C-alpha cells in the first residue's frame, strides 16, 4: 500500500526532466542513438552530424546520392523517430 508521500521513480524522473528543462537534450541524445540503430551501419558511416533545434531534426550527410535518397524519405524518418520517442516531438526533418 502506498503512502501519500510515496511516488514511483518514473514519476520523479519525469518531474525532474520537466523542472530542469532537459527534455530537448534528452530527446537529442535518444535520436542520435536511434539514428544509428534504425538506419544501419552503411548510412551511419556517411552521417556527419545530427542536431535537433526547435523540434526540427537536422542531419548532415557526406554522400550526395545518399543525401538525395534520404531527402525523399523525410516524412518517413520523422514518423519513425516520433514513434520510437513515443510522442510527436519532431515537426520537420532537414537533410543537408
């Protein structure tokens, strides 16, 4: 039985993330890890930088043909990332 003062660790961590405004940094780290896992080794090797600014994912790709191919799948990338994050965090994906 729970007392009034007892809260779960999950609730405490969630409150801490909101209080210290760590959500964006936490999601950026999660997105960088997801990118490597979801896209595989061949695409990860050509990825130079991954940044999140104002809910927009900026991905810098070294290979021009790969950049063009990924540009066609921007919506799919956004949808997959949001699904893995469990919320509608990303509004847009920019491939450079």
